[in-house]
C-alpha cells in the first residue's frame, strides 16, 4: 500500500475520532453544568476542556487577558481559526484525507464524508449559544457513530481498514488518557466531597464523556470508587473506549499490516502493550497520574514510529 494512502487512512480516522470525542466532551460538559447546580466560575467549568485538548496556552494567546468564558470556549473549540484541533478543522481534514484515499473506501463512506462536512461546515462557523451548541454536538456525535458503522459494514478488511483502525484507536487511547488524567485531578483532591451529589455528578460526567456511564454501572455495583473508575477506563478489555481495548485493536491492526523490518514500530507497540498489562494494584501503587504521564508518551512514540517507518 502506498505510504500516501496509508497516511491518509490513518489521519482520516484520527481526525474523525478527535472531532467526535471533542463533541461528546463538550456536550457532556454543557449538560453537567446544568445538572450539577453548583456555583462554579466559568474558568473552573471550561479550563479542564482546554487542558484535555492541550489548547490552554493557545487559547490564552488568542484571547489574551479576556479570560475564559462559555461563549469564547465554544467558539474556540468548535471553529477557532487558530485552533488546529477545533472540530471544524478536524472535519475539514477528515474530508481532505478521505478524498486522497477515495479509491480505498466504499461509496457509502464517501457519501457520508461529504454529508458530514456539508452539514456542519457553515453551522460550526456561526455564533454558538450553549443551547444551539448542545444540539449540534449531539448530532455530530451521532453522525460519527453512523460513519463508523458504515466503515464496519462496507469496508474490505485489508491494509486500508487496518490503517483506519490504527488511527482511530490511537486517537481514542490518547484522548481517554487525557480525559481521565485531567478529570481525576479535579475530582479527587477534596475528600470532603466523597459521597456527595457533586461527587456523583463529577464521576458520572467523566464516564459520560467516554460513553461509559451505563456500562460502568452494569459492571461495578459499589458506587463511584476512584479505583474502580480508573480500572474500568484503563484496563477493562470489554469497554470499547478503554485504553486496554484500544491498544489491543492497535496491536491487531499492526498484525494485519505487518511490522517486518519496522523495528521502531514493533518496539513502541510492545512497550505500550506492556504498560496496559499492569494490574489495578500496580497502577495505583505507581500513582494514576504518574502512570498516565508514562502512558501518553508511549502513545506518542508509537505515532512517531508509524510516521517514520510507514508514512514517509
């Protein structure tokens, strides 16, 4: 498979996953602000979103001393021209990469690509109120899920599919780690909140951000214990957005593609797999933040190895 096409399939999946994950995160944050019914500053409400997206510094450069506000963050995250990870930017790059790989995807996928872009291009550029943005994010999340269903049901299971899966799962693992790390630090420090309504809403918001609330409640019946949430999000092999599930699919995709002569990629994948084989007790003994701080660079090294050995 040509490196140009492999690169496009990989980034097509990454950009779509990033757009969908960001939309879900924004949707749940807007909903959480209503449900929690607490007196929080706009800075406290929205800074974690910028931190998860690694866009805090970029936002401050763009808005200067204007501070963090709901309207500014909505616009910045949805369609900020200076934000390369804005939802609209991700959808535009998703379409551009799909166009490059047009002969490797199904007709139904290509039609859905164009439908997604035309549906959200102008709407994301307009001024977003919290009410309008919430409905828009729900619609986008549903469109992303529909597209992934088309991928599963219409695409041949060859190298192109493997590179698509590789990109999507790598992006998902990265985002899951970032969401857990940032949210865990916000929730955990104040032990007086444990068992309170606010504690419930914060853990629920974290799990809903990963579409894992119902699955967690079915798997764990002891409430929202931090160790149980961390184990579920990181290590549960049956939860599609867990780190372990994503890493297992990354390994499977690389087996289809083949890593003969790709020593850096093979080594990076092995060290990532080794990290998610640790037990819950080993992770908590290391410290969740420290564990995730070690895991994120491993994901980055795998991406860099893929770029060097497959896409150049």
